[in-house]
């Protein structure tokens, strides 16, 4: 014979499972919607999506930079990969 307390406990557990299931479905729906909005934002906000790459690479203009060690000319490093970092120290 089941007691009054165990019947109430099982009802409470069933209600908790229903609420938990509803919360899980809601959380999944919100996550899927957020993911969809993010994908749409990426697809429509990418400024480089419609650009076409030129057939031949265009050489960089000849730039001369003055450093503490002397002048640095880009044309002296033809065929090499050069990374320039411009910083303001003020």
C-alpha cells in the first residue's frame, strides 16, 4: 500500500520532469534560432563574399621606411614575404 507522501512525491517528480522537458525544448529552440541569426549575419555582412580575385598578383608599390637602423626599401625584398606593422607610440 502506497502512502500519501509517496503519491505526492511521485506527482511532484512528474511535474518537475514536464517542466524540465519544456525548458530543454525552449533552450534548444532559442539556441537554434540564435545560430540561424548568426549564420544569416555572417552570410549577409561579409564584404569580401562578392569580390573576385585578380588573375595576376599586383606588386606592392615601392615604399621606403625610415627606421632606427636606417632606410628600409620594400623593393630590396622582392620575392620575399614582408609583413609591415605600423604603430603609433605617443
